[in-house]
C-alpha cells in the first residue's frame, strides 16, 4: 500500500549500508533501534519500531536454528540523519529455506497532499502532513514442498496536519501458502491466529479471515494465492494502545503458528511432481506479488525459483488436486 511505499522509498534515495554475514543476535546488526529515541520514546511509532525489531531478531534466530550453520543470514542496516532507516535480513539457497527475508523499515518526513488523499484521510485539509511510520514484513519460502510458505506484514502510520488533527492506523496480515495439502497444519495455523484475535475481539478473526481471502485473490487465475489467514487495513477502532497490543500479539503469534509446521515437514520425502507443483505455486506467488503487491522490496519477497506450465493441473502430485480445489474454494479451518 501507500504506507509501505512511503517507508520503502527511503532506501532508494539514502543507503548507507553495513552488510555482513553474521549469526543471529549479533549486537552489531539485530535488536538495536533504527531511530534515536530522544523525545519519541513514548510515541506509538517508536513502540511499534521496538516491537518490530524484537520480532525480527526472534524470527531470524528461529529460522537460523532450523537452517543450521551451512547458511547464515545476511544483514543490511541502513540509517539516515532524519530518523529513517531499515534493517534487512535475507537468507538464500539454504538446505531448509530456499529463501527467507525479514525486513523492518522506519520512515518520517512530509507527506504530499495528493498522497494524503490516496490514503483515505477523509477529514484531512488540503496541504502536506508530517508523518512517521514503521513496517515489518517477511516472506519465508522453505525448500521442502511439504512445508508451506508464509508471508506476514504489520505496519503503523500516523500523520498530523496544520490544524493539529492526527490521523493514525495499523495495517497487517499473515497468510499461509501450502504446496502439498496437510490439513492438520493449516488448522494449527488458523487456530493460533483465531486464539490471538479472540483475546482482543471475538469478531476479529472472522472479519479479518474474510478480508484475507479477498485480498490474496489472483483475479486472472480465479484462485487464491494460499489458504488465507488474517488481513486488515486502516485499523483504528479504540485507542492506539489497544490496537498496538493487538498487533504486538499478532507478531508474537507468527513463530508458534509456523515453526512447528516447518519442523514437522522439513525432512519429509517428496517426489519430482511434488517439487514441480511447488514451483508452479511459487509462480502464482510471484504473479500476485508483481501484479498486486509490488514495491521497492519486491525482489526480497519473490521466491528464488518458479515454474510456468501450459497445463498447470498436477494430477500426478500427491496433493495437487486437493490443494487446487481449496485454492478455488476457500474453507473454514476452525
């Protein structure tokens, strides 16, 4: 969306990167805030930044544990004098993870009036706005087709106009993309998300699952990218603190919703047809990203490999027919 684009745009202009291949938890790369907290330590944006960076370090640590020592994450840290920057962690061509990235970006500055209108600020008066924003986004593609891919992204945005009106909201979502159908794994994923949502509002899971099914729909294929999850935008009902607590819980739910699935499936055997199906589904993932979800970080989110066939129904695959049926007709998992 526009928020993600505003955050990502920073890195195309200002890039003072320190790149190194390091073990997770290294003090030089992970866990340190991007911005200087002086005067903003109590702001919602800085709290979101701290939560996002903590989540990034935890996710990288867990993925590295699963991957082992053969491949390590490359960590790029970009900073700028105007309290903007990013931390990007990427691993490619590993034994467990074909590609995985976890990115945190923080941005602040002046938002042009036309951008404010595109962001649905109905009460905004004409003119630029001062804004600040934080986003964490991640895509994880395992090598074994028995293990699904996952994508999650959560962000906070606020802007104040000349009259002192503050506009703020949270966007976010988490979606699972399996290649071979293991229904118990999908139920575990959705059950974890529902339990997280229910702690805050019992109506959240149903509403956000429906939004997720609508959002991750590939129109020209008439099928969904994966088996859903949750998705919301412009969430600002209640207080900033309550919404931040919800998003923080969603981020804490990522690892327990996903890591057990990878641990269970990463060493399972699979056939050539299973791998072929995975590559076809990763092509669908690429199509969705390029058509509907493209920004400056697109190259980080795309799978390392993909394949297109003239005929893409995989009747020879152990889970081909079942997964295609579900991708065309989403179902309730909990």
